[in-house]
């Protein structure tokens, strides 16, 4: 089964995080992250929305419960031997190696160059490419995840089409366009 590490920058904003978790629950692949990745996500959220700081521990708990095997631990010993353009990203690659991941889903492709990942059998994909790939594997399951996500949004009520508008705006233009072609969306 494909294993994908989610970098912190794809777990914010919430609409993208929610979709990535929901598609991670489809059993089409195994979604993974670390506490360090989640710390980065929540630090970024608090930097722009400090009023949310008290709710983020609950978000962490819910994320880990949503995909029980998502949390990668025991990778730290690999970090110092890795070289990436941004040394602060080495923990993500270390987690990918430790988890036998094939993909790091990230918005920062330049920070994960192919020549540094290839020796470990890992590639970096932006979230749009990744979601489009998963959609290609099982369109009904991905569209089902979008429908479920839209149903869960009640302030205000959100249609799947409106959710696709949001997802397009946060970096999934090709995925949103492909899903719009699916019957009944």
C-alpha cells in the first residue's frame, strides 16, 4: 500500500487538512505525520489565529484518532544524516524513510529535490497532484469524502460544489475541476 507523509504546509488551512484526512481514511493509501509536523501546523495556526490555541490539542487528538496508524515515531536518529535545502525539513524526510513512505505531500517542492529523495525511494508531490492521483484510483471514494466533508460543514451549510470552490482556492485547482466532472457532485 502507498504510504504518504503529509508535510505541515498541507495540513493548513482546515479545508485542505480535512480533505486529506478524509481521503486518508479511504484505505487507498496510508496517511502519515509526526508530532513535530503537527507542532509546525499548530504553531502556524496560532501565529495567525491565536484565539484557536486552546482548541488545537483537541484537533491533534481527533486527527490521530481519525487515522490510527498515522503517527510516525522513532525516526529522529535519521535526521542528522540527511541533507535538504532547508535543514528544518529533514525531519519530514526522516519520517518518510522510517515509515517506508513513497510520497511526501508538500507545497514546498523546491525544499525536497528529487536528487535528495530518490535514494530513499521517496518523491515529493504537491497536494493537487496527490489528490488528483488518489481521485484517479477511486473517484467515487474521493467524491464521497468531499460530500461527507461538505455535509459536516454547517456554519454555514456548504454544498459539495461550494467546498470544491474552497479547495480550488487553497491549491487544488485540477483536483477540484476533475471532481466537478463526476456525476452527482
